[in-house]
């Protein structure tokens, strides 16, 4: 039986030491350090920065951030087309937190009114 040779970081493992599915098929190899699918620059499961939940109201009269009983509410004049409203929210949050817009990351809710942002120091 012919076996494929393995390359570091991927490929199929040989039948002698490879993982197998219940039907006997070879499963893809994974690196020994368990970092498959993550960027080498990522810090694993650790996340830095503050998570901020907001509700966005696009096409408002003016740009403003309101703090109410239900959390943060952000009103922006931009339309919710082509990500314009999301970019306006990022700029507004950056001004409010005193950081560069590149330090604000949209984590969840790109097409929703309810969004989750990460503000990195």
C-alpha cells in the first residue's frame, strides 16, 4: 500500500501513525502545537481590550452617543449601505474612547443594529 509523505503543518499522515475516521479514511494532520487555523500573531484564546455592546441607529439627524438604561445607543447620519454606518460608528467610538479608529474592531453584528465592538488599548 502506498502512503503519502507528510510535510510540516499539513497533509495526510501515513497509515501507520495517522488518525482514522470510523470508516477507515485518513483524517487531515494537525500540527503538534495545536495552532492550526490561527495566525502566528494571534495570542490564542486571550483577548485584549474592552468589549462594548451598542445599538446603532443609522440615518439619524446627527452623530451622537447616548448612554441609557439598556446600554449604549449610537446615532449616525450615515446610511447602512456598503458599511458606511459601521465606519461612522468606528470613528465615533474612537473619538469617545480617545484611541485611533484602527484600535476599534467590529466583533459581531456587521449587518445588524445590535453590534459588539472591541476597543483595544
